[in-house]
C-alpha cells in the first residue's frame, strides 16, 4: 500500500502520523487520510482542494504534476512525502 510521511516542521503544528492507505491516486490517498486526520487538510490543501502554495508533495522522489486535481497515479509501493516549502532570503 502507498505510504505518506510529513516533515517534522509540519508535525509541530498538527498531528499527522505516517501511515499506509489503499489508494491509486494522490487525491484518493489524501481523501482517505483526511477522513482519519481532518486537521491536516488545511495545512496541505487550500479552500479549492489544491496544494497550498508553500507545500510540496513528492511521490517516489518526484514532484507531483497535478497540484490542482491531484490526479497523479500511485503504485502499491509508492511513498508520498509532504514538505512545507521554504521561501525568502
């Protein structure tokens, strides 16, 4: 089953445990995840369901392509990593 991991920085703000869930797309995985841990949704997605501007999601080490509909496919062994992107100088 695909798994998800969050950075320690995000874990300081909200409970977001690592877990495995059955899903074939990023959207399906996140829907299942947010059903269990709804408080995480607002940190990752905006009001329209797209990835927030300063959040980065990788699947198997690569940036996801579809930041709006989250349609990127997952393999049973996929690993999802969620980061808060840093900006500034």
